[in-house]
């Protein structure tokens, strides 16, 4: 199932993913939110702040679509995104977790409103590369990927089958552009075709 084309189901899966995330971070301490995440240069607090602001960004797009406005995730682009993460990452654990919970709850309220309205104006791009109907699916990816990045025991083996069935083919489509050399592309292609082992030195640029 292409979850980008099925915001109703994607929003349901997203709600479940957000609940799992909250269950894993609700009791974090100040020391834990300041510890390194699995993302270079980011603490657990950075990842959680990013997830809160990302929820706000998707809520903005969906709220805009409800009133017939095609709005971007971030009004000031990537500068706003980076600034908000840096500003929020150093807060206390309680502040960061309460912020994440509020942002996710607000997004879930917007999902309910969007569902009742039939997910209107799903083609609006907001200056990005996918229509606003794809917001629930893209939020699902953010939560599932960054839950792993927290390094708190949630791994790829915890990803729901329905999420993997959607996102694995999507991510495979990005492989060619994320491999750094023509030889890397050849080695990866041979492995995909069952024509050799995957070279351990082959690396993908981050998604």
C-alpha cells in the first residue's frame, strides 16, 4: 500500500508510532536528554526537539489545506528548522517531553479534522516535493526513523511490517543518488541482483 496516497491509514499508523515514542521517552532525565544520540552532533534532546517541530510543520501544512491555503512546513525554510532545533535542544527533560507531547497531540487533532473533511487539497505542495496528503506518511517515517536514532532500545526490528512494506521501496528508489561513486553503484547493484556480497566499505549518504 502506498501510504502517501492513503492519508487515513498513514495517520492511524502515525498515531500508533507517536504513542510508542512517548512511551519510550516519557521518563527521560536531564542527563539522558543531554546524552549523544545515534545521529552525529545531535543529543537526544536535539532529536526530540526536531520531532516536536516536525509535528508542528506537518500540522501547519494540513491546517493550511483545511482552509484552502498552500503553506510550507517552515515559513523561513531550513534556517527556521535548524534554529528551532538548536534553541530547543538545551531545555530540561520535562520541557522537551511536554513540548513533544503537545505537538504530537495537536497534530493528531489536525488528523481528525482532516479526516472529517476528506483530506482536502491533497495536491498542495507547500514548496516541497510531495502533496499535503502525504504528510501523515512522511511524519510516520520521521517518527519511526528518529525513534531508532534516539538510541534508547527501539531498533529497526521494532518497525511495523506495514511501515516497512511502504517505505523500503521508497528508500530503495533513492539509493543511486546517495551512493558516492560509480563503483559503489555497481557493487550495490550486483548485491541487489544476487551477484555478490555487499562491500562493507560501500556507504550511503544520509537520507
